[in-house]
């Protein structure tokens, strides 16, 4: 009889400890699920230029997406990138060149290609989970049929990308 009661007590203690362990696990998982996850700033980046100006993104390893003036054609070498022209009506006509990159590298070169002396404008759209931010830029092409920008990720800034004209 004593052995039976010890066994029953041990079984009860085992079951209670199992229930407590399951509850601790459940609540710790729920707590982790409810915590805000750190979101990276580089989920997607879109660069839009008005025609006739064309964007070209060049990664540090040499891969490119956009219009390559050396080849005289559009190139899409960066994984998870797109580049296309969108007309505002009948072709040929006014429109925009769109260059989008999913998970871009943290630093790259952006070229805006056009004619010397022409004024250009472009927009940069940064998409991160549940947040979109936009910046616009403008300038004048003064040398070499291009304006050159260095683009660097800034996770702590008010806009997640620092875009600085270098040429």
C-alpha cells in the first residue's frame, strides 16, 4: 500500500512538472512571438528616373542592372532585380525607367545616364516591412553623360539610405 501511494505521488509530481514545463514553454514562445522583430532596411529599393534619363546600379563586384552605355543595352545581372520602361501612353512618349532590387547590398554605385548639360530628377523608394519611404533628387549632368552617386545603407538614419553625389 505504501509503495502504491509513493508511486501515485511520484506520478502526480511528474505530471505537475510536465504541465509546468509545458506552460513555461508555451508562454516563452508566445512572448517571443509578441516581441517586435528587428527589421532590416534593405528589403527592397526602387529607383525611378524620368525619360530620357536612365539609371544604372553597379555592385562592388561589378554586377549591374539598368542601362549599360558600354554595351548599349539594358542589363540585369543583379539577382532579384528588375529594370523596365513604363510609358505614360502611346510609345514613343514620356515615361519612366524603373529599377528595383530586392535585398540590395549595403553599398553600391548609382549612375544617372543622360546628355551633358541636361537637368534630371529621380526618386528613391525604400521598402521595409510595413514602411515605405521616399526621397527625390535632382541635378545637372555636367561631364561624361552621367551623374554618379554612392549609395550606402544607414539603418539608424531618418532615411535608410545615404545617397551622395560623387561626380
